[in-house]
C-alpha cells in the first residue's frame, strides 16, 4: 500500500489477504505475510522493507513456504519487475500465484507471458494516468472555479470557510472548501509594501524599513506553518517574492511551481539517478494557471500590480541625497544577468554588481569578483554604440538624452569586466564601431583602492 494518507492499511491488508486466501483455497494455507506500507510500486523490491525481507526468506533453505501468493499484481509489481524476479523464484523453486491468472503462473505458457506483460504495463500506466488526471483536474479547478488547492496562504491572507465540498460524498463526510481572506494583522503590511514599491522604493529599502519598524516577517507571524524558517527578520528575497505574487490581485494562481521527478522513463521511479529525489522548480509564467475571475478580496489592483513589476529604483533618491544615477535599471551584469546597483564613490557616480551576494548572506570563496563600473565610462561606450546604431554623431547625444532614448527603446547595457555593449533584444548585442574591449580601464574593474566594500549612498538592490 503506497498512499498512506488516503488508505486504511488495516482494510487494505485484509482484502488482499482474503484475495490470496480465496486463490489457494483447497491447495494450501498462508504461513507468512509480507505487507509494505508507504512504498511505491515503482520501487524495486530491494528498496521495499517487507519485499526485501521476502527476498531474503526465499533464499533460506529452511523457509516454511514453497509458493508466493500475490493479493493483487498492481500492488506488488510495476512494469517489468516480475520478469526480473522470475529467474530468482525459479532458482529456489517458488511458484507464483496470481488472482488475475486464477492460479499459478507458468513461465513457459505464452498466454501467461502475455498476461504478465500486460499487467506490468497496466500498473505503470496507472501511475501516469493518476498524475495526468490529477493535474488536469487541478488546472480546471484553479482556472474555472478559482478554488484554493491547498498550501500555506500568502502573507497578508488567512484561510476562511468557503462552503461545503462540491463532491457530494466529501460534503457528507464534513469536508469544506477554503478561500483566501485578508488577514487583519498582516494585510496592511502587504498593502504598504506595494505602495512603497510604486513610490520607487527599492526592495532592499523596503526590507530594511520593515526590520527597523520591528514588523514580524511572515515566518515569525505564522510559526505553525513555517517551522523550517528562523523568523528572525525580513529579507530581500521575502519582500521580492511578495511583490511578485499575482495572488494579491484577487485571482487564484496555480502551478507557479512544478515537480521534476527526474525519471528517464516517466512513471518508473527506478529510472531516476541513484540518490536523486523529486525536486520543485519555478515554472515559466506561460505555465501558470490563473483564475478567469477575481475569487478573493485583492490587496492591490491589477493595474498597480503590473506597474510594481516594472518599477525601478528612483534615479534621484527621495530622501534628499543629491547623488544622481542616470542609468539606473539599464545596466545589466553580463556574468549573472542581474541589474547593477548605483554606488557613489570618490565623488563620482558608479555601478556595481555583487552577483547576488548581500549583507545577509555568507561570502563564498568561489564567488565572482564584484564588478565596479564608473558611470562616465558606461555612458561613453553606450553613446558611441547608440550613435552608430541610429547613424548619428556621438557628440550630439547628451547623457540625459541618451538615458531617455535607451529607456524609450527598451535597450539595456550589458557589462563585464572587459566589455560594455548595448543589448537591443536581438540574438546578440550590438557591437560598437570601435574595439569592444575598450570598455573600462583595469583600475575600474575592482573596488577603489583601499576599500573592499565602499559605502553605498542612494544605492538600490533590484533582484533579477
């Protein structure tokens, strides 16, 4: 029995025992029973505790049995497992009795051979069929019914009763549906976060403010559902995940995450690499399933949510700092594809990329060296390339005009320690008319002399 959460092991064991008892009535008696609980049929017998014990008993010359009765083929075998075990059983003189065959299996009988092959494929097909049916049903339930399909509610919401289960049998058993409803303690915090983002605040700035205000992070507010998290403080990743969650618009969203079973043969767990387990991954947005209507109270309008996804940090910080970064949001790291953050060093505007490292994470010895670029160098190379692109005199482009033109045309600047190139969205960035390796001087690819991490003024962290 594999589905422990949905089956009664006492009942399952009993009906399979009765099936075997009927099969051998008048021929013998059952002297031992081997029954695995919580093990998938696709696992080889050696990896199932009771099945492995049975294999060991078969090789014992003093065993008290000479035949093997199976309560149901599909509970014991999957795909070609029976054919693999058959030589071992023949070697030790063990007959196999199957209810589907009405008695013992004769390995030399073509009919029995065909039956075993069919049962093996049918057992494997049941796994794939169950996966498909479950996935297809959940897709319809999320898209057409907007049903909450389980899991922790997002920060800012709580689960409330949504009426009886639509399945009449489940409803009679007392099962109820649930839906999302604003949490009176955390919904205001989520609304405030979206308002701050729309005002141009950086994700890191929002996290710092929440920590300074001693606002409990989601894992601290709901410890029962988050025992695996510390709940110590807000992080940039937590804030970014909330701001990117479309469920705050009032629509149900399913399949943002998928499961990779790592099976070279779908449905056959034995085809996984040794030691590999199923893992979750983030799906592309075109794979998300979104409800066609609003099904729970929104915490942000759809228009504001879409705007928040495109917000970049203010090029002039709103706290009065006069430092100005003309290329905020336009400079992309060619090594990790993150946006570079503004940094004012030695009286000049610049940009840096720490390749995902923040003050809240440990430094890895193999981490790529921090990329530093002076704004004037980036502007100069970008101006030459953009002028070449539109057939214009480079000296006719003012820095502010250049930044505006790049934003209007959605052109970004891809930088590495040795090159600066414009990315116009084609298969490859536009090459400059002069040598592309004229990008930055060696002294500008590392931190300013004597400083490992220069103080950031008006910097922004915008996660990729």
